[in-house]
C-alpha cells in the first residue's frame, strides 16, 4: 500500500536525497526552503554554516530575521528587495551579499532560488541554494588590485601602452597615448586607432597586426602617428600575447615607442656615408687613372700596372660592401653575407647573366662583418686573377668551387680549381700577390692558409676564427 500523504511528504524523495548528497559533496553549497504557509525557512547544515547560525535552527525552521542575522547591515536592504521581487514574480532570485559571523571572517554568499506557485499564481514556496563565493570574490578583488597597479605603472611610462582582447579589439590605452595623440578616452578603442596612423603606413600595419593575431607571433612594425599638434612622428609598435595555462591567448599587451629622432639621425648618417663613399670611390678611380697614365711611358710596367688596377678595383668593391648602410642602401646581392660578398667581388670573372657560372660558392653561408671585407677582397681577387691568367679560368672549360663550412670555432674556406691546364709541379717562387694574400689572412684576420698543387688544379684552404667574420656592433645615435 502507498503511504498516506503526510507520511510521503515527510519522507525525502530520491531526487531530494540525491540533491542533498551532491550539495554535501560540493562543500560550497547548501540548500534552503521557505514555506509561505508557515513563513519558516529550513536550511541544511551547509546553508546554516554559510550564514553563521546553528544547524539545529535550520533543521527546525526559523524566521528570515533569525537565519540572516549575520548578513552585513549594508547588504541587507538589497537582499530584502531581491527576495520581495522574486516572490511577486518580477525577477529570479540571484543575489550576492556578505556575512560576518561573530568571531569569524567576512564571507561572501550567493543566494539563488526559484518560486513555486499554486494554481492561482500565489507563491507557496521559495527554494534554492546558498553558494560560498568567497574565493571567487577574493580572486576578483586581487584582479582589480592587479589591474590598478598595472594602470598606475603604465601611466608613468614614457611610451604609449595599450592592450587588446584576444581578437585584437583595443580596449585600453594609457595616459601617454592620449597625451601624444590628442585623442579622448575611448575615441581610439576597437579599430579606430588606425585612423591616426599615416595613410602610407596603414596597410602594412594592418597586415602585420592581422598576421600576429592569426599566429600568436611577436607584433613589430614602424609607422607614423598623427600627434596632438597635427605633425607626424615615427613610432615602433610592438606587442606580445599573454597566454593561460592551456596556451590560449587571453590578452595582447603592446607599446608605441617614439623613434622619430633615431630615424632622422640614421637618415642623416646615410646621406653623409653615401657622400663620403662617393668621394672615396672617386679617389680609387683617380688612383687607377694615375697608374694607367704612369705606365704609358714604361711598356715594361704595363703588366704590373694592370695587376695594380685590378687590386684597386677589388678594394673599391670591398669598400662599397663595408661602408655603413641603411636597409634601403644595402647592396641587394651582398645582403651582409659571405656568399653575397663573394658573388659581388667575383662577378667580373663570370660570364654574362644566363650563362653557366664558372665560379660556384657552396656550403654554409655566414654573416659577414665589414672588418673582414678588405683582406678577403684582396685574397679572392688574387686567387681569381691567377686563375684567369694561369689556372682554371684561363680556359673555357675551367671551373672554380669555393666551399664554406664550420669546423669547431673555425670558419673554413676552400678554393678548388678544376678543368684548367695541368700543373706539372708546384711553383718554385711565391709572387707578390701570394705574399699579399698571406698577409691578409694571417696578419689581418688571424687565420691560417694552406696551398696544395695537385695536377688537376690548385687548391687552397683558409681557416679563420669565427670572430674574424663577425659583425662589429654599431653605436646607436
């Protein structure tokens, strides 16, 4: 037989038992139930603990004033309004408030509930859960404090500082940004910041920004910004993503650094360097002309004069490579690498473009500093000149291979001639050019040089310390 109604209502249902077990296991939630007929609130042990009252009070049922006695007075009016609004059906019950029990710490409670009504629409019960959200509130407070510290630091920085949402929406700029651009708070949020980027720089700026958003890579670009007085200044924009523990980007933080004076100084230095280089090349040209004029009256010196003009030409090409360059003026073929340098230097010994190359540079390309340009120019000029006169480059079928590699702390260069006239025996005497090459390698670069003379063609190995080819740091203006 089924139990009578009072007994059934007194016994918890299986659903209620499961709910009670789940709430108890959570450790942060408690259940409560207000009965409109008796005007009593029943609460489980956890709900009572969250409100700082005895569990027996909740088990027996108590008035709201008794169960909510430790709610912080400043929060009580809002709680009462929320309860009243829920009962009349204006809004669901969802409110947070502070509880301060005697001898304890202030805690935060979230009260959520649902109203049950009879057929006439009258509220009969209000039941729900009480959640401990103290840790959540502490975290929110810590985040607000951290954000306040960040804003205080950002507002003291000389750079403009900004941050965005993961999708790139700009939602923060520091005080310096508004000072230099003359814009108002909120005026450049979203994508509106691009309106003060110079129109000539806008496309590349957007391209770099979209690439960084898509890949998560460092954002870095130079552009001009319109200042508060209407002038334009160059800035370096940089930004990095912040990721959570799962590697997902949560924000981007960036800066805009004024580089206008640096760029202007670099441009002035480039103009000066170009003018000085032009004058030096004229000097090389004049020296070559003087050598030719001096040799006209001395036929016996014609061969020596031709060799000397070749060396002067090699020095001129080395100078053009070694002089300070901007990104715009740097030789396209050289590019600051050893392969590029050798290609420029030895181009006079190769046929016209489209023909098979007679000099091949192979192996591991190396960053190439200007300090090594002159001695290496003299070395390879002598090798190429001798190959053109006596070796592989003196016949159409001859070829030269230049190998570049790294062995320990050394950079190894290997010159190898094949397809030229056979070498019956090593030369008995060392010419001036060979001595000059030895001085360049050993005296100026601190390296070692070894020659071999197999019948099929001359071979030379040069070992240089890595530091000999390294770029020298330039002073910033």
